[in-house]
């Protein structure tokens, strides 16, 4: 028989399957692994596997909160070797995060050494830092040795690890969580334990409680960095009800008086997950770019506490206006997203409401209580069995000693012996009543009881020890009866959970340094756009732009005919009056509008700066004109090819350095003209000196585009265009500098429909073919 492995079609390593199915199955496996084992937290203990394994490994190393510290390298090494076969750097980063009190509301790791700071600096290497568990971590692990949860084999089957931690408080909401999986993500803010437990107690009393009522006990997140929550109650309620939403969080600030009417803003708390160093850089950038001109300086005077100083440019500035501007332009106000996507029972990802998350925790706590109670009952039963054998030994001490002393196999002999009435001393010799089954019926010892008797120390053979055994038996019998009642009554179970939660609340509120609420709640409206005029002192300036595009702003309204200095080979081109609060509209030959604030222009002592450095104006584009922006005004735009349209001035204001494309030009065609409109007529003159007048209504009003034909040319293009009131007539300056006006009926000779060729301009029309 031939070897089938030689046939490629029969070799199991060469089995064919559709590529789509092969990739799909493998990607699905990867996605499920990411969702369940890396990205999403468990609703029961609020932990991801890596965090759970870190805490369990620290427990195995006996790193109690009141004990000694161990090197972080040792901890991350044990976690990697025993439970989490991934990079030790990733494990250490996760552990360091659990120790950062500016990230975790209730840190689960007590770190010693450099574990990073709010500026965004990274922790020191693991060989330099030490760690141990915090009291919060111990609360999550409480009951782990009492069969409270299931265990599973670790990655190589040599050890066991818990599937979930018992968690005596709702850690998912207390410390929050964030993660990105495949096709889903989670982002949960931290909360106050005291408020969470109050809500849980109310849910135990009233299982049908609604989210509206729960918000009375949990008014909003409580971030470790404090701040002020300014989201409205309706938005918070909607977010908690659906499991999706956002919370607006602002810095905490106050005004510090400096005397003589001067003041400064002091920021003492910044929003959650905002790096202070980057925030300072952003505020400094706002000062440098003059985007917030009323802010003069920013200083970071922080030590262990946050203290950022914001200096206004003038003492007459409204502090609220300045802060509103900074809220809009920096991370002094952020929007923290809520996406309560968690694993229910550790298996099913689901976007849960606040009530569903708390219900998952309470149901889990009931399961933990029942399992711990049953485990305790098993321990009690085992101890009662031992006590029963020891009491028999004390009641028949002489016989027990004889068996141990003379029998070759005392254990078997003790188990064979009938410990009935004949072997029990009279009850009147004791101060207690013997167990009924010992005093009345025949009885034999179990193996456990025989081992206990044989392991008993000689000094225990005293009357006081015998009395203590009976007292312990009675106490355990009473405890066992209470556990039986607990397991049989759901009401008693919830009562026990309530007592546990109250004890946890006391430990993490009154006796905890971070027990009080850190984030204030102060409902505020949306941040309004503060107009530039409100941030800039209004002063007159004269804007000067040279032929080469060097621009400057001279203080005051100077004589426009005054001779000014320019660089060699350069000269004046645009000179006009404006104010520091004005916006300047720069129209370029590429058809784009650029917006420049007059307050940002360089002073007039020097030659200015190139306008191309202030906006992204290409080298091949020329400046057509510069206008002072007047809201609501309409402009006439036209290209060299004679196409144009009317645009509202508000439509051309650009928000970025790149400008805003308004007039579409292609090839050799360029933008040639921008003029404010007035009157009811348009006059256009071409390079062929033909003049055309038509009604302004014939031009469409557009936001952007190529426009329509103004005048038809056989060759050449447009020279100039203007708008005017036909009743007042069309004016221009003749070669001698005299103003000439042409009115109807003389003007009617050039009036025709738009897009016609027009007629030769009248005698005396300027030779440069312009109206001005």
C-alpha cells in the first residue's frame, strides 16, 4: 500500500478551506480572547485578568497592607511566571497604575518609590520600586480562602487561580475601568464607595428601585483628581439609565487678590486623566499665539498639591470671561465619556445601566455569602466531629490510655471499641450532661476522631480543657444553627449582606483618608463662545502691508498718505485704518480667504512679518486684497476669466490657518477681484477696454464655486468690476485725476444683459482699465 502522506491532497497539513472562513474563524477567536481576557472588566469584581492576577500573586507573597514591601520586579516576575504569560513590562505598567492615586480612586497597590506623577512622568524601573497590597485590595480578596469563588488552572496547569475575586465593595464603579476590545470598548468613571454602598442598601430594601431614585444616592462620578462636575442632572440620569453618555468636568479654581485691585486665578484641581505638564504647555501656546489675548502668563507652582497660576493681561478683565474662554480652548474642561460595557458573569459583554451593574454586584455578593456560609458549616461539622471524639476520650480516659499504651494498633482499636454506656462514667461526676448518643447508644469513633485523640497532647488531659471542649461544642452548635437559618432564609441573607456593606462603608469613608467626596457637583450651562471683542482692548491701529507681503499694525489712525519705511526693494501696497478687535480678510489669487486678527499683527516699530508665516498662503499665490471684516456685508468676487458671484461676508471667514476655498479657479485663471457691494448695478471692464453694465440681481448669491459669466471675451480677460447705484451714475477718475460721473441716459449705451460683450469704454476712461 502506498504512503498516503506522499499525496498532497491527502496530507492533513494540506487540507483546503475557503480563505474567508479560515480568516473569519481565526479572527473571531482573537476577538473573543481580547474581549474576555484583556479589554473588558468583570461586572462582579470590576477587574481585568491582569489586575486580578497581580493582586492574587501579591496575596500569595503575603504582602499584606500592614506588612513589608517587596521589589516590584519580584511581583511582576511571579505574576508573569505563574499566572500571566505576557511581558513583564506590561504587567508592571498595570501594577503601577493600581498604585497611582491620581488615576485610581481607591488604590489597590501601596507603592514605595517613584510610581509616576500627574505631570505624565513614567514610573521608575521595577527594580527600583517596591509594593504591597492596600486595604482596598485586601477587601477585594476577603473570603478567598473560604471557597467564596471558583478556581481554575493557570496557563500551564501547575497552579490554580481565582476566576473572580470575592470583592466586598463594587470595585467596577468605585475605581472605574477603561479598555478597547475588537468592535467594542468600555470607559467607566470612578465613584465614591460610600455613595455606591448607600445605593446598594436601598436596592436591598427596594429591589424595584428605579435609576431616577438611585441618582439621589449616586449624584455622579467622584474622580481621584477632584474637579467640578458641571453636567446637568438630566444628562447624568440619562447616561446612568442607558449606560452611555458623557460628563463635563472642570478644574477647580478661585480668585486670589494681590492688592491694589490686581488679582490672579489659582487652579488647585485639574480634570481627570489630564496631564498637568501638557495642560501648561497648551495654555502657554494660547498665550504665544494670542488665541486668548486676555491671558498674560501661566506659572506652575505645584509641589505635592496642584497650584497653577493664571495671570490676566489687565485687572479690568472679567475673571469669568477669561475662564470661560480657557474652558473652551484647553483641557481645563473636558468631557469624560461613559460606556458601561462589561462582562456579565465573566462571559457575556453587555452595555449595562447603573442599576444593572449594582444588581450584578449584589447577586454576586449573595452567592459569595452562601458559599462562605456553606464552607464555614463544613468547617464547623468537621470540628464538631473532632470535639465529639475528644469528649468521648475525656469521658473514657482510662480506657483510652489503656488502648494507646498496650494495643499494637491503637487507631484501629479506638475505632473498633464500643463507646456506649458501659464505658461512660456517671454523669453525676461531671458538671455537664454528656451527648445523648454517647450516653445512651452504642457508638464507635470515626477515623478523624481517632486521629484527633491520638494527636492530643498530654497536658490537655486536665479538667479545664475538658470544660473548654464542651463550651466550644455548644458555641459551634449555636453558630451552626444560625448558619442553617441563614441558608434557609433569603431575608437573612440580604440582612447579612447589608451588615457587610455597612462595615465596608465605615472602613472606606470615616476611617479612610480618601473617603470623602473629592469631586464637587455644580450644574452649569454650556460654555458659550466668547467674542474676540470681549477679550481684546479696543484700540485704533493702522494696518500696513507691503508689496512683498510684509504686514504690521501701527498704533493709532495715522495719515494714510504719510511716508513709511520699507525694506530695500519693497514698497507700500495696502494701508488702511482698523481696530485691534477687527478681523482682517485676506483674499488670495488661489481663490481662498484667510482670516487674521488685527490684535495678532506685529507692532509698527519694525518692518513687520511676512503674512505667509501667519497663514498657509502658498508661494505661488498673490494677495488680491485685504478687507476689514464687517458681519452681514456682501462681497463681489470675480476671476480673471470674468466669472464671479455674490457671497455673504460671514461665509468667507476662515477658522484655520489653511484658509477657506471660496472662488474656484483652475489652470491659468486666478482670483482677480473682491469688493463690497452697494447699489443695484454692476459695471465690468475687460482688457479689451469694453465696458458692460447690468443689474446686480443677475448675479447669484453663493457660498462657494466658480460663479457665472460676468462679461464675454473673445480674447484676454477681465480688468476690473464694481457695483454702484445706477440713479447716482458710474464714476471713475480720468488721467488728470478728476472724478467723472456718467449718468443716464448717457450710461444706457453700455447697459445690457449679463455675459454679453459690452461696448468700448467712453473717452476719458482710465488707461489702466480700473474704476478707482
